[in-house]
């Protein structure tokens, strides 16, 4: 068991909860970003060349 000396600070349960919530929010944001990125239509080089030829 660790004994804290007067003046030592520990993040405790509140610190853990804050970090856990930030981690969950980050996971949700990355998941949403991947969903949005998959919707982007990137033209291929052959499509660009075909339009220039017309």
C-alpha cells in the first residue's frame, strides 16, 4: 500500500473518468471521420485524362 506524504497529489477517480471520457470521445470521432472519408469520391487519373481529351 502506498502512503501519500502531505503535499503529494494523486489524480484519483475523477482523473481516470476524465481520461476515459476523452478516449471514448476520440474513438467516436475517429469512427465518424472514417465514415465520412469513405463517402468521398476521388477521381482516377484516367477519368481526368478523358475529360481533357474531350
